């Protein structure tokens, strides 16, 4: 047998395997981890554990480059921050990309609920051009928004291809940089419970990756604004904000972008059905950044606070619904905690000493 025959067969075999591997690889989120100096081996392992929880439930075929750092002292009360690169997309293009990528019943309802045309309206307040008076807290309808503010990861979920950038402080081009403060003590292994006096490190990273994926609200840019500005300067309406409603905004058939203490909720059908509640803002709302679920509600991993000695929420169906309608393809269901576990968590939240620490995404540039 001529020696050339064997390599040829081998080559065909290898190509066949590569094709199979490629077919398998189209079904999942992939994360490229970059660990910045100061991130211990222990922390790196826990970060990979948190990342694997997301890659096991998100089926969109994209690769994200995320930088992690756990050696810096963040402000007191802050456990973690996420700084994403952001892109603005025309609303009409966003809607058509969402429709193209629609894979679930929730996606179909969500796409149908979005206003047609090139713009959308929103309820807003505290602006310099509020008809009720400059800076008034009275909500009013701002009709002409034309762009959607997307985290780099969210934009990739919608099929956009681009280079990451170094602006969020990444080692090289990246989609987001996640920092976990070195100010506090952590338990890096949640599988045997969380040691009293420490925080659930994997849980915090799980939460921060959720922000990178696009669980953020531009309402924080309004809530935290230090100067009075016109509505037109608050352009950071995220994909998630397109499903942010209140009873008042639903009555006007627009989303709710106000910073105040009225209840805001996720609605995938134009405000008609009230989904899980959102936090309302640190300054003008309920005290928690709007880029979260409502505090103490047990809705999911994107709750604003975590307590010492308690394992943080796992990824819930509410978390997945939010990511699903902003452009991700997710598994259809996650195992929910047993009723007994939910009850115990509820008791801990009510009776436990509040040692919660705020966790938030970086403040988005408005
Ligand atoms: Zn957060």
C-alpha cells in the first residue's frame, strides 16, 4: 500500500470529525476568559464555574470575551461591577434582528408587542424640558426615540459582528470587564453552602455576567444624573428597557423610563401582562439600581443585593425570560428550587440581619 493512502483517509476522517464538532458548537454560548493580574487561581476557578452556568442555559452561538479582575478595592458596599462596551442600534434594525432571531413563544409575543416604524415612545421625568416644569418628577411621554443602547454581548446575540474594544479597561479587545472587590471575604465553593461572614463569590460573578449579557437599564443614567438635561440627551434605552412598563406607561402604550418609586415590571406584551418587578433606581426609586429585579422578591439572579452567609439565587426562568426577549436563545426551562428551599430562603430574607451589599453594573454613559 503506498504510504500516501493512509494520511489521505486520516485526513477525511479528521475533516468529518471537525464538521461534527462544528455542528455541535453552533448550539451554545462560548466565553473566552481573560484574568487580569490580581485574580487568584481560586477566583479563576469560581469564575469559570459561574460562566459555565450561563453557557449551559444560553444556546446562542456567539463567543464573548470577558475580562475578570478580583484584586481591586471597590467602593464600600459594592461587591462587583460590570463595564460593558455599548453600541447604539437603530430601533427599526433592532426590531427586525429580534424578529429574525425569534425562536420561542415569548420572542414571538415580544416582537409583536414592539411598536412598528422607526421610533418608539417612553414615559420619562426629571428632564430639563419636562412640560410640567424643568426637573419635575411628573411623568410625561417623550415620543421620538430612534435608537437602542446595547451591551456588546447583547449586540452579538442579535447577530452583529464587530471588534471588541479596550475602553472598559480590558487587557485587549473585550466585550466587558467584570471586577469583584477585594474588600470582602468570600466563599469560592457554593456546593457545600456559604460560610457565615463571607459572600457567595460564584453567585456574584453569575450576577455580573448577567449584566454583561444585557440585563441593564438606562433608567440608571437618568436616576443618577447630576445635572438637569433635556430628554433627548438620555439615549441609553437598552433592549431590556423596551419591555419595562408601569400601569401608567401601559395606559399610554409606551415603555416606562422614569426614575421614581412607582412599580415597574417586565412585560412582553406591551404592558398588558405584568411580569416580574424591576428595581426603580437608587436615588429617586426604591434605593436599588434600576438594572435589577426588585429587591427581596426572590425573582432571580439579577436581584440587587446579596447577603453574607447565603447562597445567591441560581438562574431562574424569570432571568431567562428577560434574556430571551432581548435577543438570546435560551433553554426552555431551568430547574426551579424545591418549594422547601424557596420557603427557607424567604424566611432568611425576612428574619436575617441585613448585611446586603449593593452590586451594580458600572454607571452607563448617557
Ligand atoms: Zn447588579
